[in-house]
C-alpha cells in the first residue's frame, strides 16, 4: 500500500427508504471527501436505502408491504444507479465502498442481498461483497452470499476488502481475508448499541448511557485490525430518531459510532456519535510495518504446518452443464497439487481427460 493514505468514514444519514435521494447524498459526500484529499470513502451498512430496522417486528402482512417497498429502493449492479455513483467517484478521484441493499442480477430472481459495492477511482465497478450469512431476523430480508464474495481488490492505494456487521465475528472468514492479503478493511454496521448480557438484548446507544464499551463493535474491530494487521475504517449508520417511522423504533440502533484504527487496533479517530459527519484519518504504512515486525499473522507468527484454512465451494448457480457438475472445482485440487508438487492447471486437464474417456 501507499506510505500515506487519507481515508473517510461517511457517517451520513440516508433518506430512509428513498434510493434516489440517498444516492444524491452519497454523491455529495463523495465529492466533499475528494476535495478534502481522501482516496477512499466508506459508507455504512445498507446506506442505500437504509437498514430495515423493522425486520422481525411486524406481522407478515405488513412485512410483505415493507419488503416490496424495499425491493423498489434496492440497487441493481450494474445499473444507472451504479453509473451515477461511479461518475461521482471518478470526478472525485476516490475509491468508494458503499453499503447497499442489492437486487439480485439473476434473471427471474427478486432476492435481496446485504452488499458492499466497491467502485474504483476511475468510476468502474471493482466488485461487490454480499454478506455470507444474514444475522437472525435479517434472514427474512436478505439472501446469502457465496464463495465469490470472499475477495479483496488490489488498487493503487492498497489491497482493499470489506465485511458486513457480524461477519467480523466469523473466525475463519477473518482468517481468509488476511490470507488474501487485505491491507485496508472496510467494516460496515447498522449503528451502535448497548448490549446487556447477550446479543439479543440490544438498544440504541445514547451517550447518557455512559461509556460506549457495552457494544461488541469496538472490540470486534480492534481485534480484527490487530490479528490481521490491517487498517480498518469502521462506519456505523446514523439516522436521527425523528427521521425513522414508528414501526422501526423498537430496533433503532442508528446512533453512529464510526471510527478508524491502525493495524495495532489503536484509534486513529475515535467513535463519533449522534451526528452526521465525515470522519477523516491518515493511514501511515509504518504503523503496519511496526505491527508486522512484532506479530506477523501471515509470516513469522503463522504455523501453516499445524493450522491451515481451506476455502471451498462453488458459486450458487441454478443451472449446471457437465463441466461444472463433473469437473472438480479448482479449490478442490489445491491440496493434491501441493502434496504432489504438481500444477493445479495440469491436474484440471488430467481430470477433464479422465471424464471424457469415461
């Protein structure tokens, strides 16, 4: 990564359940961050069109009405919506990581996904990350991601990746992101909460509650940074309470709480609550070098001879022809290739020839 990178955490309130107006706010924030010298801007979880705080709280008839409205305000990737965001990113010469609710791009499907959209400073889509496992009542709103969503993006400012909310508690997923070479991590959340006794007992954090340390976000992110030696831009959604419909207030956690930490888990910018703002921080690659010198999870502090991670699985696809049914997935061939000192491509050709002969 570059020796110095300015980043921005966009703690900007969406225009709740209004995609077009929220995209306009995103473009203005992108422009502002670019003028301030930032090279990466990160928006919170499902910033477009806002997090469904009503999930799990409504009778099925009302839930259905809300889901239809949510579908109408979701983003298709690619589309005119992403072109608008791409144009703003290009004009500002900035990379953008935007939390959004995404409409499936599969013909005939209307499933939604909890997605981070990554856009390059050239305005082109780098890719997306769909949340692998929606949490609790979220499973009534979003589908699951697949192997294609475990990825990072090599850019001229560094290798960028991102995860959504409780994915930061998935031990093997954190390991996978580190192994893929992530340097700058985008963490997106629906807000900040006070949690007493267990995750099911949450309420919106208020500064009158005292220190914000009863929320698992802080220790999840600071540990993520330390164990992976990445910079983390953690962005939590903020929405004024009066801007949310009454049916969303029982699970309204949109208190903000965005912050930035270095690879030792030390604050570059501490959490900010209860206001719209763009938080800026400078990432100094020497912080990563110092931490790596002491504790390198991908080098001198790794024991691949004892513990290793296996990534496997195929993308969720509804149709298969014989090559995808019978031909082994490349990930399945990695271990025998390493064991026998053979090239994975060579093993793929052998497997295909054996199938043809059958």
